[in-house]
C-alpha cells in the first residue's frame, strides 16, 4: 500500500487531511543484499533501519532526510541536561552514538565489540521486546 492508501484504510476521511506525510520509503530486498544496501544508505548519511527480515528478504525503512543519532543526542542533552539518556544499539556503528549516552544498552544479537562497551545487554532481540524489557528494568533501578 502507498502512504495515502494506508491512511484511507486506517483513518476516517475527516482526519486524513490533518496527518502529515512521514516522508519515508520502505524497500524490500533479498536477504543476501540487505547488509550491503544498509551500509550504502548509511554511507550516504541517510537514516535507515531494518523493519524486519526472514530467510528470504528484508524490509528497510529509508527516510528522505538525513538523521544523525549523535546530533540528536547532543541536541537533547543541551536542551535537557538534567535528564538521563539511554542509548540502544545493535551494530558497531552505534558505538560513537552510545558513547554519548549516560546508559548504554546493547541488543542480544549485537556485535561483541558493542556488547563489551555496554552497561546492559538485553536478554532478547529487538523483535521480541528485548529493548522494552530492559528499559523497564533500568527505569525501576534508577
């Protein structure tokens, strides 16, 4: 479905004009090219994430605009210096972003280099609520 078709199925007509286009693309690609495409997109300084994958294909969400996690954390820390930042990562490319965060969390299926720098490691992966479960634990400890 296109963005407009999804809106038509989900929202009543009177609300559709109030919703802003999120400006992203979802790309389906053969699983053996998934990492290659993700690396290419990130090298172009664009934001992408993997929405899901199975043994045959993966879905990548590509934003039309650049997004830099480091800039986002720095901006948030400047605007809210008393708040604690918690950074979640699943690849070694997240290391520089997580170094800026007060609490570093590596996903269960992440690279060992990232896990070695993390304060916490999730017990499950991102597709099985690993991030939510560890976030609940961290918030109860603080």
